[in-house]
């Protein structure tokens, strides 16, 4: 995974009949499979989150590769690769709870 100012670049292995597939790549994602060895998927960060949290300082991937968490100055955004959707904290209370747990 690569991090840019306004997007994430997810590097995944292309599917082949003989080779293993990356945990990032959903086997049902036939559009991502091609003749090259690696695929690059651009995932734009939500503009509303970037306005409040830029610059992005941390990016983390779940063990199964389905979820990608992004953290900046405040808050947290989580991208689900299967649903291709971002989840954002709804209010300041949720952000404060997360901050307390990460500081412990």
C-alpha cells in the first residue's frame, strides 16, 4: 500500500490460475485480473475527512486485507474493500473515545 496526499494506492497481485492471490484482492474481482503481475488500485479519501484531518499520518491494513484504516490530525476513516465504502466517525464523542483508547 502507498499513501498519497488525497488517496491510497493499493498494490495487489493479479490473479493467475497457477499462482497465489494476495489477501487484498477479492477472488471475485475479475476486473482487477489481467496479464500483469501487480495491479494498482486508486482509492480516493473522502473530501470531508481530508478537510478536517489532513495531513494523513497513519494507515493500517486489517489482517485479512479487507479493511484499511486511515488517521490524520483527528478522527479515523475505515475503507472496506469488498463494499468499496468509507466509514467515518459521526461525531466528536466517537473521536474522543478512540483517542482515549489509543493513548492507554
